[in-house]
C-alpha cells in the first residue's frame, strides 16, 4: 500500500447503547434575533493532524452503504448525485429526516435534511461529536448536558437562527467543559438542507490503525431532542 492511508467508514454495531435522547415534536415560533456568543468568534491555529492524505474505501455495513472519497460543495444545495457516494441514515424524528456523511483528505462532511424548511424550527443547534484517540481530554455529555454514552473529544456545532441566520464553531473537551477553539468556516443552508464541513486537522494526531467515532445531536431551547444514530456511533477506521 506504500505510504497511503485508507479511511474506512461504517457503523459501529458493538458499542454500548447510550441513553436515548428525548424525541419531541416542535412547532415554529415567532422570529427572534439571536446574538452569537463572543466565545464562538474565538479562533486558533491548529496543526495538521494527518500527514498523508487518506482514501475512503467501501466496506460492508449492516445499516448503511459506506462512502468513497468525495468532496461536495458546501452551499446548502443538494445537487443531483453530489452526495451519492456518502453514507445515508434515514431518520424518523421530530426535526430531521436524513443524515448523509463522508470525507476526503481535508474534511469530514455532513448533510442534514430537515422535515421542513430549517427556518420553521426557530433556533436549532446541530452538533457533530467525534471521539479521536490522541486528544488528551474527553467528555461523555453533550453541549447541553445529555449523556452520549461515549467519550467524545471534539464538537462541531452549527446554530441556525430563526429567520435565516446561522453561525458555527468548533469545540474541544477541556477541563470538563466544551471550549470553543475556532469558527466553523464551511456551512451552507437552504430550505430544508444543511451542509457543513469539519476539518480533519481539528481531530489531533491521527495515524494508521486509529478509530474515530461520530454522533450527531439536534438541540432545541438548550435541550437535546434528537440523536443520530439513536443507539450506535458512526466509525472511521484508518489503516495503511
């Protein structure tokens, strides 16, 4: 295989099932103006975490078709076949109907489809939690306090503001809290489609043989209302 790294994406079927999050029906509320916290505008320079570009290779999965190497345009517009190589999780929940995810050498990509236009749900937080093996600190709870049933090290969170605004930030677990590290740069939302990119370099040092685990959590009114997958975690396995 030479010096190439290969990235396999599939569901972890043997991890312990965390406590399910409450899944409730939500209704639209009157428009409101939300001012981003100054902490969300903090930035920092993080060292690259993968020296050699990985390649995503298909592998068998119980629940989804694993993705191959692909790079979508993060603009909130799901062009035909743009996400055809991504893994797909169909969801029957209060807010979202589908989660697509995949990666290339620079980013992990996520597309989250809502039941209706994102604007109708008011202020909503969409968080992608990742467990990376060499970051020193981790947390088992979400940004809003729910038990994830997994030690996670980083969080990329998009806050959608009723009326059409949005902003996002990357966080890391530090001293028992989620500490913002930098602004999430690539976000696109249009209608019921949200797309964003998590830089691989934010995950710390990643080498061949490492395993990354992912959980998506939807939050409303500072309360977690939906988790994807419900009782498992996505897994990224890096091999030579």
